[in-house]
C-alpha cells in the first residue's frame, strides 16, 4: 500500500519478506527459473544423447518411404507411400473407430441408463450387472477378449459363416458387399441433405407458430414424409444407381466386397461396451437429479409416461448429462490408442512402427500427442456448442 | 371438507364396506375389534411382485421376455463350459475335456501369474513385503488405531526402503533379482501402489498450484494438467520408455520398471489434481478467509483448514482415479512389462496351452473386478463415515 502521510513521511516499513506482493513475485520467479532450468537441462541432455547415438532429428523423415504395410486403410496406401501418408492412414483409422464407438456407446449408454431406473426388476438388474461388470474390468482385457477369445475362435475363411451368399464371417473379418455408385448416384444424397435442411426449417417454423398461436403442427409425420419421399423418388427416377460388388472365396481368402477387419470389430465392440457403462451412469445420475415434482407435475397435466420422459425429464436432464458424457467421448477417443495392442492400425500403432523404424522418438511421439490433443479439443468444442444449445436459458 | 365427508358416507357402494360403516348389517365385528388379517395375496405376495416387477405393461412383458431369452441362450452354455465340463484336476492340456474350461491351466501356472518369473525359492520375500504392506494398510485404514501420522510417515519413508531391500536384494545375503523377472499380480500391486502414492502427492500439489492466486504458478500447473489430460496414457508410457532415457544425462539410466512407475504417477497426477480441485472449489470462501483471519500462513491454512475438508469432498473423484489407475496398469504390457494381464496373455500364447485365452481372461477379470468393485464400495462407506453434514 503506497500510503504517505500529509507531511511526507512514509509509514512504518515492512520487511520485504513480509510484503505479500514481493514474496509472491519472488516465489513465482523462483518457480519460473526452476521450470526453465529443468526444460533447458532436458533439451540439452536430449540433444547430447541424440548426437551421441547418431539419431537424426528434424521432420525430413516424413517425406521418406514408409516401407511397412497396413492391414486396413481408408485412403490409398502402400509400403511405397511416405511416412506422412502413413500418419494420415493412422489418423483416419483412429477417427473411424472413435466415431463408430461414440455412436454405439451413446445408444448403449442411454438405453442402459434408462434401464437401470426401470420398474422392471429383471431389466434393472441386468443393466446394473452390465454397468458394474464393464466399469470394473480393464478395457484392454475386454479388447483382448473380443479379439483373441471371440473373433479368433471364428472359423477359417473356407468354413466361413455364410449369410445368403453375400456376407461372410470368418477369423479374417467380416466380408460384406461393397456399394459401387453408378451415374447420377450423387443426386440422391444431395436431395436427402436438402430434405434434412427443409425439416430443420419446418421444425423451427412449427415451434415458433406453436409458441405464438398454440396450434400444434404434426411435425413428426410431415418430417418423415419430407425426409424419405423426395430421396426415394430421385433414387428410382435415376434408375436405382447403385451396384454391389459381392465378396467371393478364391483359394484361401475372400476377394472383392468390403472387408471389416477383426481388429476394428474387437476394438469397436470393447470400447463401445466399456464406455457405454460410464455413459449409462451419467444418464442415470442426470435423470435422478431431476426432482420427482417435475414428473408429478407433468403427469398431473395429463402427459403420458413417455411424454413426461421426452418433453419434461430428458430436456432438463441433458444439461447435467452432457458434461460427463463429453468426458467419456474424450476418454473413448484416447482409449482407441489401445487398438495398437491387437494390431488395429490406428495412430498409436502406426507411430509405434514408425518410432521403431526411424528411432526419432521425439518427433514421432510429439506429432502423435499433438494429433490426439487436437482431436480431443475439437470434440470438446463441439460438445460445448451442443451444451450451450441444450442449456436452459436462465432468466 | 364437510361436504366431501357427507357425500362419501352416502355413496351407495361405500356405505357398509369400510370398518367405519357401523350401521351396516354386513359388519361382522364391533368397531375396533377387527382381527389383524394379512393383506390380500394378489397385492403383496410373490404373484403381485412378479406382476409389478416383471409384467407391468405390454412393453415390460416384451422386455422381460427378451432378457429371459438372452439369459437362456447365454447362461446354460457358460455354466456347462465352466463347471459341468470344466476340468480342475490334472497336469497338462491333455487332461482337459476339450469341450469345457481347462482350469488346470490356471492351476499349473498359478505361481507365475502371482509372482512372474521371480525365483521360486524367494517367493517368501514378495509375501513378506505384501504382508508388511497389508499390516500398514490395515493400521492406516481402521479408524480406531491411533498415531495415523506416524504410520503414514513410516509407510512413506521406511517401508519403501524395506521393500526395496527385500524385493531387489543384493544385500544381507539376499540374492539379487532383476526387475525383468518380476511379474504377475505382484507387479500389478507394486505399480499400482507406487503410482497411487506418487499421483496423490503430486496431484495435491498441482491442484493447490492451479487454484493459487499467483498467476505464473497457476498457469504452469494448468498447462501441465491440461496437456496430460489431452493425450492417451499409452503415449506417456511410450515417452517414459523411449524418451525418458534421452532426457537424462549420459551415464544415468533408470530401470524400465522404474520409468514405467514414474510415467504412471506423472500421468495420473493430472487426473488426481482435477479430483482434488473439485473438492477445493466446493469449499466455501469463508473457510479460506477465516484461516487468514486467525493469522495462519498459506501452508498452515492449507494443511489444517482447507485440505482436510477439501480431500473429504473429493473422495469419490480420488477413488475413481485410483480405480482407473489400477485398471490401466494393464497397459504396461504394451511396453514389455509382464503385469497380470501381460503374463496371462503370454502364457495363453504358449503352444502347450494355446487357446486357453478365455480361462485366463476370466481369472484376470475376476481379480480386477473384485478389487475395483471393492474399492468403490469402500469409498461409499468412507464417504458416509466422514460425512459431518457440512
């Protein structure tokens, strides 16, 4: 406090080590110096060690030939592609299994969360056993279980389970017909997208009209018609422009069609079931947090049990459910790195191979961490926007 | 009120039906002497329970049927495999019924699953360490035992030295056992305990740092926590196993197991910090202000006023982090450390026992389930015991 008395003399001075501001400045600079020293020491050691071990540094290796194969790639890839492209393949595979896992675990989680609150004893108990079982068993064990114990026990391609001569299930994966778009196929998805836009506009208009006049528009039925009729008309008008490429057994393996590798199935199943249990707990907690009075008020207004859940409970519970579910999505995405343990070529698995080949641990792990960090940040941003939408505006 | 009461009395069906209808000729007992009859069976008995709990509505009936069918298709084959056709006695795969579970596998390999490749004659060293740990844990966690501070200090300073001497050996005539020979449940427990202690200690410091009014300290702690929470555990483990040797000066090397423990502690410290921060934020500002008002400095107010209350609030979060930590010790197998899952996986890939995955996984799942489920139950009980109502 810079207080001076009228005749200009300073008040009794405190020693600098008793002045909170000086002490704060001192301790903060001390910590800053220590952290900086630690970082400089680490960087220095690393540079010395790299020079001593003759490990190259820098990002030149990204342009070089990767030289390793990948059992599953969404874009063109061969051992002759560059390391950069291998990274891309890994990132796409991570995104694929994370997206599939997020969709499946959300469905499982909401179903099981509501089921745990069911009045039906059998359903309630089954959901409780599922949640407690999955939450308390390591996810890596679950991935191993699906990969080695379930999928590994499937028959060889020659004895594959045959579903109507078009889909085959064997220990090499699931083989399904691949869609091959013909001329004008692109028209159908475009029409469908336009229908989706129209439904959004319609829903907004119907809601505003309801709020202004109290008249209820049959949005549900009209939306279904609006979504499917134009797309179906386009589909048949262009002559059903989709051919199918069927898988067939040639020698010891399947040729053609779309292959879903067992690694993907194992990681997907395990992550969805594991994360689904945590989402179920979040959903149950969110619903329980809504007071009983809300249910009673809704029922006394004449809403049915289903309407009460859909119109009164869920909208309020969502704002409690969304933050923990976001955390579960992030942890699912991070857990997809365990695909490396069964050889699913996601980012961690690809970068592990790269790390062994190039020895450039700092660069490879740096890029990997950066990518995971970015993916998590994007998911968190999307969920924050969604959270703002479902939040009840406070007046 | 009066009008409603009158209309009830004059209701044609109501009159005489209830015990208060004393003018009714149908009444068999005088007022107040009606014997205690059991409630009707259809409203409370097993029939009613089944109706209310299983067949309440058409949807309920359909769901009950679905689940019952699921149980019918899954449970009998499992029981048949595990118990009816399962083999418990024997020495090798040939003694097992090929249609059933081969529990012989677990029995023959039991020592390996518990101790890894630790020399058989020295198993007592692991057992002794575990016994000391168990006694210390019991003394610390049983509420009535006094001198908690002394026990904690002993566990954190003297016990690690005893454990190191006993497990590593090389002195007092104990044979030296290299860490690559360690494995199984023993290693899982060891890494978990070391990880929990390190993560808890560092996590509390990080949480205090993040909540600190000093901007530089708070931003350093926040940056660390957010960075670690954005990346998967496996990348930190790879960092500890591949990059940590590069970070250290030439000539200094740490054992792989030690590096893995450090990685585990550093990673989970960030999650622990977030759990503790929840407790710190739940504490009303008045507590901080009262502590300063009675003249306590920062460390005294933290250790006597703030942390004891904040840690109590964060028990659920800390327990969840501990459970996650224990489950994620399985990831150590990815950097070549044979903890429980790693050693079972390696044993099941042995040509002599090839295909015995399920038996191994069932055993590992059971071990983890018992531990994690027990921990979550214990935490609920602890919460209740420490709950002082504010």
